C-alpha cells in the first residue's frame, strides 16, 4: 500500500457549527481543505487500527469526489473497513442507523443539510461517534484545534473505488464494502411502526404526498411509502436525487417546499403531505390546508406515542431544544415523565438518549426523532404520523385541534433574517443583551417580563457546559421571545427570532399564528431595533 504523507498548512476557519463544518463548495475544493479537516478528525478520534467507519452523504455536488478522498485517507490512517452507501449515498438518519446496527467506530456524513447545493452551493462534513450521533462539542472543539496546527495528511495513492455495486473491494489493506443505503433503514422503520395498519389505511383510499425535494430521501420514500406501504406511484414527488437539488432549496418549510404546499392547499388536496430536507433528517407535516408546526408535531407524537408498536411501552422522557415551544413540556407533565431543554443542535440529545433518560427529541427547526437512532429523522416522523392517523381515523387537523383543546395551544413562529452583515447581526444581539439588567418586572402591553438570560446548559450526564446559546426573554404568562444567531449558514449571519405565546382558550385556537403573535413581534422589534440596525423590513423566511 502506497501511503503518501502530503505536506499541508493549517486553515484557521475549520470550526464546526451547529451541525458539522459547512462552507461553499469552492472552499472545500481548495487544495488540501477537505483533506486537512478529515485528517484532523482522524487525529482526534483515536480509532484503533482495523476499526470500521461508515461513510455516505446526501448526494450533493462534490459528494462523489469527497467520498473517494476520504476512502483513500481512511485506508492510509489504518481503518480496516469502510461501509459506504451505494454511489456514496446515505441519509443522515440512515448513516446513524448503520453505525449502530454494525457497531462501527463511527461515521463521516457529507452534507450541508437544507443549504442549497450545486457547484456554487454549500458542502459540509461531520463526524458521528459510535452511538450513531453527532460528535459532542468536546470532540468538535478538539478537531478545530487540531486543524489549526495540522502540517500534513496521509492518503494512499490508488485508483478510485467503484461505488455503483453492492459488495466488497480492497483499497490497499482496507476493505470497502458498498451497502444498500435504504435496506437497513427500511427494516428499522418496519420494526417500529404498524405497517399493516398504514397499508390498510392507504388501501382504504387515504391519499398522501411526500416531497423529497430532489434530495436524498427520494429512494427512501420510494422504497418505504410506495413499495412497502403500497402507496401509488407518484406519491413521492421530486424523488430523483440531484447534485443541485434541481436548483431548489431543500428545506422543508412553507417557503421552500412550495410545490407541496400548493398541492395541499389545492382543490383536490390529499389527506396528508410531508417533505424532507437535503440529508433526510428534517420533516414538515401538512394536513389538507393545514400546517403542523414542528413543536406541535413533537407534542402530538409524544401524546400518541404508544399507538406505534415500537413505543408501546411508553416514553422514558422527552427533550426539546431551547427555542422549541413548550407544547411537549405539557404532554410530558401529563404523562408524568421528564422533559429536558437543551441548546440547539442534535448533538445535545445524544447523552440523554444514551443514558435512557429520553425516548423522543425535537427541535422547532423541523427536526423530530427518537432513540431508534441518534439523529433527527424525517421519514421516521412521517411514518409516526401515518401510524397515528391510521389508528385514530381522524384528519391531521382534527388531531391537532383536539390536542390543543386538551393541552392548550403554544402559538409559535420563527422569523429568520438571512444573509445579514455579521456586525449588524452581532449589534442586534448586543443591544438586546445590554437591556437585560433593567428588563425583569417591566411591562409591555399585556406582557410582563419574568426573566431574561443568555441560555447556557449543563449536560446532566457528563457535566459539560455550553454557554451563549441564545437570548431569552420570558414573560409571566409563559410567552417567550428568543434571539439567536444561526450556526449553519455560510454567508454573513442569520438571525433567528423565535416567538411563543400560550393560548389556553379553545375558542381562540383557530387564530392565525402571526396575528396571535403580533403583540410579541412588536415587543421584539422595539427591544432589538432589528429593522433600523439591519435595514430589513421583513424576515427572509417565516415558519
Ligand atoms: C439549524 C437549526 C437547528 C438544527 C441545525 C441542523 O441550526 O436551527 O435546530 O439542529 O440547523 O439541522 P442553526 O444554528 O442554523 O439555527 V440540519 O437538518 O442542517 O442537520
Ligand atoms: Co438536515
């Protein structure tokens, strides 16, 4: 085996964000950029020689090239075997599933998730540990530190490995095993949900649409929804994965999944609509002319979890990211189980799931999942909803209204201001925080400030502390305003404004969220001076 040690020099910007390292494709294409980061990962994780690694990505532009580089570097760094998805494809939850099922040392996932793809789009890479979950901060920080000192990397000189057929080949002393990217995942889904009940519902005339947004879930949706569950061909739309996602923005929300939204708002709308993102870990759930917020979706799943065979024994607990609404907290309280509040990003749920403190986790950013893997899981959420619908024989809308009638409604919205100049965004945050000492007790219309802080989290399992996780302003009635800067963007800064108001009165549950939140939105703008400071009159995206 011809191992080359290639001299390189460190980059200073390889700091992983909320979910791995994300940069423009052109940045990753710069000489040694990808190699340096991969070598930094290998140097930090300390895999014993002969270990097995999982490798795959969401199929975006540069996926194929990067897979070949990483295979050759894995061989040069002493790995014994790499399990790689056919054509280099693995959705994020499928990669997590494969790491766990085969007990591998860890895995590398190539994805910038919902960020646009193509040659002028984004690329990303992250490392997942043996539990199948995103590496915790102590690893990502060590990788970053290593990348700032790295002076060479190791790679074997060898021709590219063919990845289009299932089976094993050799790359130097290492085995490359090409696996079906869908099979293990589909089998896991079948073990969790009542496929017979869902099949019967579909046979009985229930109609659904799943928008794969030309991203990774097309083949997964095709196999599970159309083949195994018998939904008619055409149920999965935009099902062909494309390196540029068909020039779309594979982010399943009301703005970017507009084709599905139009179908679900149309005259002959199906009963159920769903979409997933670039790497298959997000989901959006729609009824006929009805949008389920991700926070409500988590709460509904928690309240109805025992209807799914895989969750029949009940939930150990639930966890949600800080900006996610407290709808799940209300369900947890009623069930008598704990509810944890973590910083944004799936990596903070891993310890809680490993310690069996929680079964379900969710984020307001269209992420829902459970301890079946250690990532959020888009199709899993879709199947959970289908399982609930099949058992309850109610529409999506009816399920949500009945849920609100029982628990009250946590009216919720997120306003994103994308691509802001970084200093303007930082200025808004600093301005908000500067008012914190004087805010508690102050009244704004009907709202009185109860507390405000910069959210920090102490992991209850390993005691690690994460600070600077978002500015919270909490009101006496449970309403909240949160300001947070995104950690996944690659251009300027994205400021997220999260708004939540609790409405116990069922007579008011039909209100439009933006109208119901208008008072809070006004307070948020008065406090932050967001418009004059950024020059933006409107958010880029409202969810
Ligand atoms: C966003 C979401 C966060 C999510 C992360 C990764 O992060 O807010 O909840 O975990 O994306 O999701 P940020 O820092 O931009 O707010 V994905 O689907 O990109 O893996
Ligand atoms: Co994603």
